[in-house]
């Protein structure tokens, strides 16, 4: 007989537990809670890395890029053991094997200055009317139908279209399904669970993606427009060496913006619906305040803290180091568990409670912290808030169409994305 743990329970550790376990993957918070209490920097034997689960330890890692390398954390196990074969396929068919631009200073400093130009406050604010219209256009037919899937009908199609339009892609040429396939192919390279068969399928999709991106880059070089690809192609620093992004850097940046702007934001929007569906009365409580930016911004931050779309990202210890009472050998991989840090009652009292008046509501680590904090944070927050406003404004009686225990998540350590989120609702 299998006992199902609630989110608020604490798992009993017997030794050898791994985040790879399907039961833990689909409900990881009892596992995180047990680790914070008993083994806060835990060696996961299934993943061969250390899970950093407490808020204070996570902050220590994220603000020490010399001891804990992001570049090595991403690159050393990229491709999950199939890197040579994967790289050969990309070189042959995809315009080159181009790694993610997860790099350490000083190279990171130059890259950040160049890519930030695509996310100016003016640009993000200018996007608001178009994004709101896309949200409304998506919700209205579903409201009429009375049901929909929070991931496949709402979150995924919405964010895929928004980021595709902002990059400058022709939506009729891309479409939500193609973006979803590309997204999975890219994320599987850092998800730590890819098989060789999966790698071959993913490599073919990544070749398609890179060739698509390169075609747009070549067009924008001579025909710039008011879009992110043009910003990236023509971004230039007034000082220093290499004032422009190389072709490989351009491809990697655009690929990264597409994936981060799609998958994680789609998961976050679905999580808004999950919380509205599992907390009866919440939508009714928020409805009178739906146009109150303070209330809605704080609601979004609490959703992001409670159910972050990214559960953990990687670093490599560049020297022997002690963290949280655990000795970590040099060149060991660690995973900073953002979701566990957000659930740490030493930082957030009563952490599984949604409390929009929480004094430190903005202290969550959902977008990271330190020099590698998400560059697209303002755009992501705005998308999630606009979606939340229109859900609450236009829908009522939002309910799960299946028991919450039946919800499952994609098999990856980095992100925490629902496979499906079947819902019913009525038009308000």
C-alpha cells in the first residue's frame, strides 16, 4: 500500500533517496522539508550531485561565483553523457554545436551588458497592451467552453506566442507545438535524465531550431526591425574588446530567450491556475482587487514562491568547501534548490500558506539572486500578472478536473512543469 504525502508533510528519510524518484518528483516538498531538517546539503546518489536546500546556504552559493561556478555547473554535464555524439550532430546539421551562455565573470559581465538591451523598462511597458490582448483572446473561447488545460491550452500557447512575437518570429511559421518541441529538446540537455534515444530526437529538433534562428539573424543584419532579435544582432558596447555579440553568442542568446520566455513562464502561469483551483474562494477574494496593482503583484510573488517553475539550477564547487555542515570535494556538482529555499520556514514562516501580506514577499529565489539573476524578470512578472488578472476577471468556479494527487510533472530536475492541468470553470 502506497501512502500519499501532502505538500505539508515531511518525508521520512531512510537513506539513498533521490530526486529522480517519480513520487518525489511529483510532490517534492516533503522531501525538501526533510532534507532541510536532517541533511541540508544532501548528496543525491541517483543524480551524483549535492542538493542545497536551505535559504541561507542557497544565498551563499548564488553570491559566490568564484567558489561555485555557474559555467562549470552547466557545461560539465551538459548532454547527460552523450556530449560528443550530440556535438557532432549539431556541427553537421545545425549550424554548429553552440553551448548555452551560462558563463562566469568577466565574460558574463560583457554578455549581460549586451543582452540587457532587449529588456529595457520602456520596451517591457510598451508590450503590455499586446500581451493583455493575447491573454483575453486565448481565455474567451475557453470560458465559453467551460474547460481547458492550464498547460496545453493556456500557459504553453500564450507564452510561446508572446516570446515569439517579441523576438520577431513569424507566428504562422512557428506555432505553439513547434516551440514546445524545441523547448523540451533544449531543456533535456540540462535536465539530467536524457537517454541516448532521447538525445538523438532532441538533437534533430535543436538543429531545426538553430537553423531557424540563424535565418532570422541573417535577415535582421540587413533589415533591422523593432524586435528582440534586431536588438541582439545590433547591440554594441561603446567600450572594451569584442563590443558586439558573435554569431554563436547571438544564436545562444536568442535560443535562451525563447526557451526561458516560454517554458518557465508557461509553468508559472499554469501554477497561478493550479493555486486558484485548489484554494476555494481565493479567486472571489481577489476579484474586487483585480485592478489593484499592489495586490496583484504581491499575489503573483506568492505564487512564484509557493510553486516556482524552476526548482533548481546547477553550480560546480571549484575547490574543497564546507557548506551547511557538509564537506563538498572540489569539482563536485551541486544543485541550488530554489523551491526548497522558498519553502524554508527559517526565512518564510508558515511557508506553504499563500500570504500576500507576507513582509518579505519579494525575497523568494524564483528568479535567482546575485549576478546571474534572470535578465527577463520584468517581462515574466508582467505576463504572469496580466494572465492572473484576466483569469480572475473572466472566470469563476475554477476547479481541477482530476484529483490533485494525479497531477504529474515532466522528468527533469531543473524545471518543475506540469504535464497537464485539466480544469473546469465558468464565465464570470
